[in-house]
C-alpha cells in the first residue's frame, strides 16, 4: 500500500491515478506533470460533509492549497464556499464560477484595493486580523456605501505541534488578534461605521495530526464567545479554520469526520450548537489527491551520494526545500532490478533543490517517478526560478484525463518585461 490516497495505486506494476496510467499521461502531456484525482477530492470533501450533515454550515475551501480553476469549479459545484487570502484568489473564485457570497477573506495584510473589490463582489465575511485592519475596513466600507461583515481571527495561543513555519496560532505569530485583546477589538468593531460583526474564527496551523490542539483552541474561542456576547455583541457563526493534516509517510491524522465530530460534540456540550459552523480546509481536501510526475534524466553516482536527477525541481515543488517535507517518491513502472539509494534532485542551481533524500529506487534514465501527496501547497507554490516554465496539470476522472493547465512556454515567462 502506498501512503496517501487509495486512488493512487499500482496495477500490473504501473502506477495509476484512478483508471489512468501515469506513464501514459506523461507520454501524452509531458513532464513535469501534476495529476489530480477528481474522485479523491470529492471523497475528501464528502468526509467533511458527513460530519456536518443536518447542521447549518459552510465548507470554505482554502484555495491557496491548490488554486487551479478546475479544482475550484469542482468544489464550487459540490456546494463549497472559499477561504481567500488575496484579491487574486477572489478573481480566481469568480472565474471558476464560485459564489462570492460564500467567500471568507482571510489574511493579515489586506490592501484597501482588495477590500474594495471584495465589498463590490459581495464577499460573505472579512476575517479581520488586527484592530488597525478594522479601522481601514470601516473607512473603505463607509466610502463605498457598503457594510462589511466581519469576523475576528482570534489567536488562541495553542501549540498545534506541527512545523514552526506552518503553526499560526501561537502568541509570537503574526496571525490573529491576541486572545486577551479580542474583547476590546470586538467592542471597537461594534462601534465602527460600515462594519457588521458576524462571527469569530481561528486557524492554528497546518498539517496538524492531533485532535487535542483543536479542542484546546475551540475551548478558548468559546470562552471568548461567551464574554463577547455578555458584552452585548452577537456572534452568528463559528469558523473553526482549517489545518487538518494528511498522510505523507506514517502520519495518522484523524479523519475529517472524526475531527469535526469531536469539535461539534464539544460545541454542543457547551451549549453553542445552534450557531452556523464554517470550516476552512485546504490541504486535507486536495493533498492526497495529487501526484507530481517527473522523468529521470541522469543517474549520477558519487563517492558519498548517488543522485537521481529528474526534470522536476524546487520551482515545481517547494515543500521539501522549504519545510524539509518528506514526500514519497515511487517509480511509475516497477522494475525487477535491485533498488539503489539516491538523493532525488532537480536541475535548479541550488543545493537546496531536492525532492527527496536517501530514497531506495530501481530506476533508469527515461523512467518516470511520481512524488505522492502533491496535491496541496505544490503547484500553487510553483515559481519560474531559473526561467523554468511551470508544469502542466491534468485532472483524472476514471479513465478520462483532462488538461486543466497548459505547460508554460519560455516566451510567456518574460512577457511583460521591457528592454531599455
Ligand atoms: C492556509 C489557511 C487555511 C487552510 O489550511 P490547511 O492546513 O491547508 O487546511 C485555512 N484558513 C486560513 C486562514 C489559512 O491561512
């Protein structure tokens, strides 16, 4: 069994995503190539939907995890709203047919231009992260003759026990309003023109594999809800953020159904069961659904290390270089020859350009390998470093494969630049 998704598996020694062999897709679309399983994405969503059945709720897919228009379209059609963190992401949601009235706008550094556009588009709620932002949003809304619905992102100061770069709910983080300053911030929000307080939100980090930190954060948030309402400010929704982890190697995160079930049980116990529930999952909806396919260019043995040089690099997949993330790398066609240990690296001119270290692989030049669980924070973090065009993307459904993003061509990379 491969770690990650049941929709990515060997059949007759050939690696498939649903009913499509990755070697066939690579021959048809080239490499590096991102391939996503539609069924895996919908199954991940269904896991959340089951937990929330019968309750007033909205699942807002956090599209920074994977913002391809076809992925957004899939989730929009399945009833999702979206969690955005920029004006650019709002335009993507609209272009994909998503409903702005189901959008929550998060992020610590929203500009006035982004606020105005979001108000004009009619987003559902601004998740505000500072008192300074409240003041600016009030000015922008008043000038537009509009009312901005707001939720305050509260920093519960709990440790999600994940990588420091992806923990966001600790005191020293730039995110959210400190727990002990939140009541004053709500009072300020309620007093400002052009704002309507709607709810409260938290998001404590990403790739979290325990339920404990969520429950701690939830308890801290519910304490606050009680004091805010005692101050006469009504809160209509509870936004529990995202952050649920996935299996890259041997992690055992709770299922979405189990996690959300535990959170809802605590909410009910504490007498808050009537409130609307918002969730902002990103990684857990798409991460296991995707793979990155690369071709082996060269095998380069050396005295200390053997390198397997592939045509995908850190510009295509930054997670290993940025977070030291371990992602499984497996051949697209299994060979019966003995495996050798390789560092799997790309062509980019950085020693940090690696996809995996000390991996046992039986491969030859011209073979293809797949990096598994590459559906989240992978293509969406891709860059053009070394003037490398970004990879093509394909969505698979059964035996059907659709190109959902063209491979970038060199001339597109310097379009918009000017000679002196
Ligand atoms: C990134 C982010 C999410 C999604 O996090 P995942 O770990 O991908 O589920 C949700 N809410 C906010 C505010 C975020 O910044």
